[in-house]
């Protein structure tokens, strides 16, 4: 595929998955990065890091007096930096941020400090 037709999506949401995960049955629920941090602090979660996907995650057990177990995957500054490096290495010319309504300071810090931004305005 022509690299000019590729747009890399950058998620700025986390996802909460109930365990055990059952393909086609288990749904993931989105969660803002601010709420991920609050949740991790509230439950004293141990943050782990997946080197392959460059993504942090943690587990929650015995939530709300039940035996329910969850895994929460999210992005952080390391994830964003890894994605941006992947974009540069593969000469991809565009990114899309999902969901821009949820503010993530580290995303904009990395982009604005490492890259020249060209704003494209539609012609009227």
C-alpha cells in the first residue's frame, strides 16, 4: 500500500476488560486517561508494561465487593513516543487522534516538542 494513503490512529483512551476474556462475548469499555490514573491510585494497582506493544496495563481484583477481575490497558507518554517513532521510521505522513475530546497533555507535549506542525485548512 502506498504510504501516502496510510493514517496512523493514536488512541488517547484506556480500555477496561472483564476477565476472563471470551472472544466475541467480552466487551471492553473505554475510560479516559485521567480516570485510569485515578482508578490505579484508588486500588493501589501495580502498573506493568508490555514491551511489544509499548503499552502499560494493570489488573483490578475484587471490585465493588465482588470476585470480578479486570485488566485495564491504556496509553502513556512512552506509548505515544513509540508510535511517533514508528510513524517517522515508516515515513507515514499523517496521524489521527482518537478521541480528541479527551485531553492528554503528554501527547501534545511530545508532538509539539519533536515535530513541526503544519495546519491544513480546507479551501472555501
